[in-house]
């Protein structure tokens, strides 16, 4: 039996064994929340996926080291400053965030993970953050309000919090998986997140936890592109308290499959929320590429379409401009059978056997004006398929990113 | 001695032996010129570089075949319709453009090159174009007015004609090279042009003409990115009448070098004009990458920066946001020494030894607000360098491409 307070809680404090806090400590000048803390008092098994950008935040470097340990007690996060391109001082600052948190919680610095997001190239205001951490530790709570505060504390140019929850039963026990993420800009495969934090109470071995996360991220966060670039800070972390009481999942049987599917579904939910709330985005679209000669070709072609500014503008304008889609596919240099190529917008075939066909323009436009629609391209070159999520490109994207001053 | 009328003529009719025409025949609904013709009555040696998009216009397919011949008498071009993704009928239409032109000029269809630009996926109005060609042939002239009319006839969303001229002396003879291009959207390496036509009177062998064009395009049109995608129609053609009277250039000696340099310089001039007039662009920038482990790495990193929407928005906003530059470089997956990486905006060092440095923000902004500025990144990983031209991303780009309806 799960307590009602837990069922109504859709935040990262919903799984058993987690406390959270989120507050404003002074990194952001706006007065919005900029410091978040997740604590697993009993210690959590953890896994993570990090950015593959060659230039990484000091937080990423440090968390990559700490994640190797057996037990994680806390994750401390600041928004408003990415602590990237800050040299040795940046590494000291990241370590300081861990050690202050560890000290206040009575654990070791290596039991703490750290993440940062925001402006690149400025030193962290460690003093402010230090005071913030102390306050956060005092305010730790397992309520939905605390989880919500954490979700808010990680945002930058996001306009909404992104949260998702999945409840499953494994071996007769209730298991909860929750996640929160921030997105907005600098989002692209591999690792379309900036930051994503997932908590669960499933009892599962560390290797399988890592494997499930990697698979889930691969099919969700890594399938999302907003502006084609991965940030210096992208991090997805999963923590499990293991308190659900299910027999520990140690093999890739039914239990693992159930857990993995729920996790993947949760991550896709978060990825879609991120796309919807991308800077200036008014709608999102899914590009499905079929008939590719290889899985890689399918992924490359799907991303080429989702990333192409002219397609993104057409989606914004609600215009069934298949010429731009075909152009993007051809430009991506994947193997294709030009004479057999076909394309659909929603359920409307707009291109078949290498040429445009007469189609119901109004119907295609109706699909394009939905909050989400699907563009399907069949390369007619093989049997592989893949997909990618993208969002439209609006004047607002330009305004946000031209007016944002360093 | 070159006649004064030739010296004052800065259009493609300036080299000896060329006639041109440009007029409105009805492809464009706007009433603007949409049909152009270049004729070399004595027959020209020709070379061309075409799009590497896997989906190509029927015009590209046909011109690729005709360019192999010994002599080209004419190039016929229409704007307003790309004749791409039009299947077999499109191939018939392209051939018809060549055969009507050939018939009126008394040459063979295979002596005629064809190019199209405009909307993808619609059949050409061949009847209108046929009437237009007849009118154009009657109106052929070697005047600057005719050359200007041709330059206008190839435009789509361009706001200006792009023309350039270079005059050199080889073996005591005056040689003229002129070019005109259209750009605006769908511009990216390889082949950043959409369409580019170059005429010259230099006497040069066909293989060396092709080699000089390839080199020139590689260092200019192929170094320009507007929205990261190559169109289905990109074509650069050079024609030489050989009438300058210089001994035919058959070897890669001084004459070839002089010719090649002038041609490369002319192409770079046209590329910069295209970038300046890119859809919605308010300014252009050059990204120079030094210290790369390979030439390819340098090119990839330069393009990653020039293509990155967040950098393009920062340039539009005149903001010295080096974080986005560094992020783009790191995201491009090239070899780099993160601890030694450096970056300059104009003459201002903003990043050194892997971290941001204090710099004169106003001075950096002054560079960024010039019509053209240079961003220099040193990867500190080797001795190779390369560059790429990009333009900023404005609300206007979005408006043009969202409101353009198929």
C-alpha cells in the first residue's frame, strides 16, 4: 500500500526514500530559484549519462568521477551559471559544492553529485551557493511542494517545469519512477537534455540501472534536437533508493523489461515536454525515417530534417512544404532510392516515387497546426527506421537568443 | 586595347565573345525577370561544379551530361521554379529548354546548359519558357544592360544582384573574368551557391579551366553557410570564349596561377555578396579555425561555429557571447586541447588557455557590429587551419521562411 500523499505527489520526492529542496540563493539576478537539492538519506544506487561535448563543465568532470562510487547520498544543482570554461577555479568550485553539501549531510564529498546550468564562462558565486546549500539542507522535505521547488530550481530560459511519473508493479510491489528536466536551448543528440534527474525506489543492480538509463536516454533525450548542438553541461542522473521492496532486479528478465519500458516512456515524456517548451517553440514534430539502408542512416536523415531551419520555419508557418523535407534528406548524404522516395505529413502522402503528388493541402496543414505532428520519409533503400523530435523556429527564438546578453 | 564600353561593363557580357538577355516570361507571378540566357556565338569551353545533394533538379542531371561535350554555345536559366522532384516529366522539360534554345541559335541541344532555381516540386511552365527563350534570343546583346538583365533574371528571394569582375594580364593580353550569382537560402558547403555563372575570355585548356573552377569554388562558395543545407539545384558554371588572344594556358605555370587566383578572388567576392544578402541577414562573419589536427577538423569546427543558431543569434544581437562559440567547437567532436583553447572576436582575445578572460566588451561589440567580422578559434591541437563564412540569424529570416507558402 502506498500512502495517498505519495500517490498524489508527481514530483521527484514521490518514490520512497527521497527528500528535496529548491530555493533562491542569489546566482540568478531575477530572484528566481537557482539552487536545488535531492537527498537519499539511506544512500542511492546511481547511474548517469553525460554530454559528449569536448568542452565540459567542471560539474560534469566531477560527477563523472563520483558516479563510479557505490552509493550516492545527494545531488546538488545550481542554475544561472554553468561553471563551464572556468578552468581550475571552476573545478575547485564544483568540489566545494559537493563538500559543503556532504558536510551538512554528514556524508563524504564523493557521495555527492553536482550539476550546473546557465551562463558559460563565469565563476560560480560559491559563497552564495554555500549559504543556499545550508538553507536547503535545513528545508529538506519529502513533500510534493519540495519536489516542485526542486523542479523549479533547475530551470533557465524554460517557461515551465517538466515533470513525469510512472507507477508500475514488479513482483507484486508498487514501484514509482519520477523525473524532472530542464531544456530550452542547446539541445541536440547525443544527450538532448541539459539536465534531467530521475528518482525511483525500484531495487535494481547498479549495472542494470545504468543500462536501463542508457537505453531510455538513447530512445528519448538523444532523439530530440532544438538547435543541433549539445551543451557543455548535459547530464541525466537516475537515483534509486531500492525501498520498493521488490526482489533486487539482477537479470534482464520480466522485471527489468517492465522497469526499462517505464523508464524509457518517462524519458520520452520529459523529452517531449522539453521540445514543447524549447526557446520560442510553438509546436513540435516527430520525423520518422523508414526504409533506410542502416540504423545510422535512418537516424542521420531524421535528424537532418528535424534540424533544418527551413523545415522548422515551415512548421512554424504551418506550411506543407515537402520540398524542404526532401532537400534536407538528400543533403544528409544517406543512401536513398530517389525514384522510389516517399514522404507523408501526418497521414497525408505528399511525395511518392520521387515526385510530388496532388494532395489535400488543407488536411496537411491541419496536421501541421497540431501541437505535435509526424513527418514520415521512406528512403526506399533498406529496412531500418529511426526517429527524431524537433520543434519549430520562430521569431521568438531569435529574439530570446539575440537579446540574451553576456 | 580593350574598348571603353567593355571596361565600364561589369557584367557577364564584359569578356569578349558573350551575349546575354534577361526577361520576364511568366514563371514568377510577381512579374519580375525569370528567364536568362548567356550565349557564346563562337562556342565556349566550359566547366561546372554541381550540388552533391542526393536529390537533384532535372536541370542538374542534364547539364552534368552536356558539360562533358567539347563546346557550349549557351546557358539557359529560369528562376521561380527549380524543376526538382518532378520525375520524368521534369527531365523532358529540362531537355525542352535546351532544345528550344538550340533550335533558335542553330546549335545542338547538347551544346546548351540549363539551370533552374525556385520552388521545388512543380512542373515548369514550358510553354511560357519556350516563348521567353524565343524573345530572349531575339534580344541578345553584349551590352552591360543585357548582362545586368541576366543577373536579375536568376534571382529568387535575393534582394540584390551579385556581380563581380576581375581584369588581369597574362602574356601581355588583357583578360576579363566576370561572374554573377544568386543565393539567399539553402546555402551550405559543399556548394554554397544555388546558381553562379562565370564568363571569361582567357584561352585555357578545358581540364585546367575545370581545375581552376573547382579550386576557386572550394575556397569560396563552398566556404559559405547560411542554413547548413545544400539545395537540389546548386550549380556553378564557367564559360570561356578564349578570345583574349593569350597563348592557351595548358600548364600550371604563371599564367594558370594568375588566372586561378583572379577566379578564386572573384568567387570569394560573390560568396561574400551572397552571405550579405542571405535571407534576413544583417551582417556576415568569418570563422577562422587554427591549430587543428587536420585540415578536415579545421573545416568541420569552422562550419560548426558558423552554422550554430545560437552563435548566429549572438552575432545578430551584437553580443560577444564566446560561450556559444566554444560550445559549438566542443560539440563538433574535433580534436582539441581544452586546456590550451583560445578564441578571438575581431582583434579581442576573449578566451585563453581553456577559460574566459577579462576583455574590453565594448571593443568586441564594435567588431561584431561591423558588416563583417572575424571569429578566430585556436584548437591548440595541430598546425592546420581553415575558414567558413556565415551570416546572422534574424527574425526576418524566420518571417521570410515561415510566410513563404507552397
